[in-house]
């Protein structure tokens, strides 16, 4: 004869814990708030230090670009990649937000993908190469980076979400 296990009104606190854990798993927005803020800080730090979220340095500007800026032909005198006007930086940092059970990364700037991924065919004549300068924690195949500061952020995200869901089981 087989045994049957049943959660019923004889164990109301267990039933409440299960319902609470299910509710927490279905609504993770509170658990994602701190990791989203940490991601926003990671992206901002990359623009300040000219580094990718995995800790690697961005490619330096081409000598011709630096020279053109020194001569006053270009958006600004800065020799730092990706921060001439601040439009891309502001869009990337401001594009990190929590919606439902997800952290969204949206950068609505026409040239954003070119700089994140790099290209060999930029410019009017399609003969300019722009190196990859990742500012979001995404690999070229659009997966989350697993190394450096981005990898640490990823581990923290998993830990925070697991702890948030697990807290429901300890209540009651």
C-alpha cells in the first residue's frame, strides 16, 4: 500500500509558507531593485574608467580621431572613447530598470549597438572600423558576461533572488 502526503488545513502554516514562496517567485521586482542599482553603477563606472563590465580596457581612440579633436574638428576635445556628448552614457545608465520579473537594459541611441558590438563597416563610405567597446555586461553573442565585475554582479543577482524567495519559507 502506498503512502499519500497531503497538505491540508491540519498544517495551515506550511500551506501559508508555500503560498508566500509561490507569490515571491512570481513577483521578483523587489528582489531585483538592488541588483539593478548595482548594474547601473557598473555601467556608469565603465564610462568613467573606459573599461568593459568584465574589467577589460576599451580600445583607445584612433590617432586620427585624437588629432581631429585636437584641431577642433569633432564633438569635443576628450580623448576618452564613447563620452563626447554624454548621450550614449546617459542612455545606457538610465536604460537599466526593473519591469516585472526582469532587469531591462535598453539603450535607445542609433549608434549604441555599433559601439557595444563593434563593426568593420561604419562611416559614409562603410570603410571605417569601430572596435568593440562593451559598456553593457553582454558578450558578443548577447549573453551575460561571467568574468570580472560583471561576473560578480551576476553571482550577486542569483544570490539575492534565491534569498528573497527562500525568506518566504522561513516566515510563519
